[in-house]
């Protein structure tokens, strides 16, 4: 294994979608998923999920494949990136993901939002331009307070730490692709998990090269 691997997006491509051959990785039949109850997911939610995914529909199969490909590329970039995307927390000796840098790299940030971000970064105290042309004293920064509606927005965070995993590469792939092993390995953060469908597979037991699974996960 190269001690200084270089990321090359040209070689990180998802395989073409093909029907899963006989003997492929175990999967949950799509027609049966709507009648199952998975932890906090009731029958109606499971049925809605089945309808929204419709993995057998070609257009949705392509969308899922594109999403998986983009997620894989993003994961690889995050793995090899350093500062300013990752900031070192000296207290815990852990790297913390910068939300602002993440939005710059992977989000769709408009010019206006970029200016607001710059103001936050340098902690500028001046107010934003006035919205009331008849009142020069009124400004967003000094008087306007947005009305809070609905539940609180989703809060996300990410961190990473480099460590040594005493396993061979094939065993690591097996761990990540086998639903039972994966659920047990991450049982402290995953409550329930189930395979909705398998979009592509080699059909060879233990060979996950090019395998694309659709999985539903319930975190704690």
C-alpha cells in the first residue's frame, strides 16, 4: 500500500447498474419491505419510503447511483484534506470539520452568503444594510430578529482521528458491506438497519467489488 496515496477522481467511478444475478448479496425483497416494522418506523413510513425510492425504477436507480458516486468522491476528498477544512483540537487531539470550509468546498454558496460568512469569520460588528428606505436607523443587524418557527434546525458535526486497524483490507470491506457485521461494529451509534435493495452485485459470495446497496439506517 502506498504510504502517500494521491486522490484521483478519474479512477473513482461507480459501476454501471445491472440487475443482481442469482447468488448475489442477501437483500430484502422490495415488495415485502412495506409490510415490515423497523424500530421506530411504522408500516406507513416504510411504505412511503418504498414508494419514494422505487429502486426498480430506472430513473431512480440512476439517481441513487449518482448520489452514491458523489458521496464516495466527497468521502475520499475529506479523507485526504487537511487545514483549513480540518481544524486540530489540541485538547482532544482530534481533527474537527470546519462547517464554513465544508460549505465552501462541497456546498452551493452564493455571493451574498459568502459575504455574510466573511463577516462572521472576521467578527465584524457593523450592521447589514437597512431594509426600510423610510427609516435610516432600521437595520437587520441592530433590530431585526427572525421569528422562530417550527422545530430547531438540524445540527451536524464531524471529526476524524487517525488510527491503526489490525485487519486485512478484504476483512474491512466485508465488515462494511455485511449488514449484520456492520450493525454490530457500530452498535453504539446505529439502532436499526435494513437493506432495501441491491442495485448491482458481482454475484460471488464475499466479493463486493462494484456492489451498490440501498440501506435504511436508524441512529440513536
